[in-house]
C-alpha cells in the first residue's frame, strides 16, 4: 500500500516506483501483496492452456509468442507484487508492452506489405523500450504508452469482429471486451480511491487483484478470437470447441501452418 514504506518484510525495503491498495505483508512475511500475487495464476494457467492448444493445432509461431508473453507477464507480475522491488517491476511491465506489440503484429501483419521489416522493427522497439524503461523507471509514461498500444489494437480488433459471423466466436470477442472494461474499472478504483476504500469500506475488495484475474481472462479470450480469425484467413475451417467451459480453436483441416509461405 502507498505510504507503507516503513513496513519491511522478507524482501526488504520497497524500491518499486508504484504501489497498490493492498496492505503490504498482511498475509505472510514472504509475500508483499498476497492477493495481487496469487491472482496472476489465472494468466499463467490460461496462457499454458492456450499455448498447448495452439501447438497441438499447429498454429503459427506468432501465437506461441503471444501465449508465451501472457505467461511471462503473469510470472513477472507475481514476482513484482510479491517483492515490490524495482527489478521485478520491470519483469511485470516490460512483458505487458511486448504482449501488446505481438498483438499488433498478429492483427496487422496479414495486410502488411513489408513482412520482414515489421517483426524486425517491433523486435528493436521492444528491446529499446526494455532498456529505456529499465533505466528511466517511467510511471505515468509507461501507463500512457501501454494504453496507446492497446488503443492501436482496437480498430483492427473491431474490423475482425465485424467480419466474423460465427456466434460462438463473436461471444468470445464480447467476453474479451467486457473483461477489458471491467478490469480497467477495477484498476482505476484501486488506483484512485485507495484512501476512501481504507477509511469507508468495511473491507478492501482488492481491485488490483481483480484486474489481474480479468486481464488473464481477457488475454486468453483475445488470443482465442484472433486464432479463430487467423484460421479463417488461412482457409482452415476453424471451429470453437470447449474445454472445462473455456473456448479453444480447433482447425478442422489440421495442417501444420508455416510462416511465411502460407500467410494470406
Ligand atoms: Zn499488477
């Protein structure tokens, strides 16, 4: 929690540039923000499920990278919230930007004329960002930059949604959007009204932990929707199937897809 710098647990003084509304070391001395840490399990588990599914279906490397960035973000975020140290903070925030850049590649590359230039540019952008962010420790700058990248994805996502006629795939897109909105509200409440939550509310509803849960679901449904669209672009007759209530994309023509020869 902001203002609780004097509370030192197992990981020592807090060196992170940002703190959240959860009380530090309240559950155990080994984890600074307990709920903000364990809530990252959703991203890691759903990311693993998506990764295994997309490898089994022979999806392209871009989707493997996408799921790996989701898993890396979940692990990095857990490291950050459990320690509240600056180095671990980078392992939370940097994969978030990498994830958004891979989203941009997946969304825009089918119509991109400079196919080799785009991943090269994005790779250098991601690397330079990581180096600069590590030394400069932006707070507001990082948040605005991340929102900008997510906003860049939105028009293309909407275009894919409009061109998708499958009701189950559209439902996946709806859940993607709703979890993004709900998660953002939880993030904002936790960030803006912490003092009020502390003074007035009978309990802390752990808004930042809910942001993690909802964004874990959001990432999974976003990736799944894009897999479905990509399957259609490649004429692989994609279908939405379910595993424990979670959607998976099955290619009914399960030919291994290779880049870049079979790109549309
Ligand atoms: Zn977080």
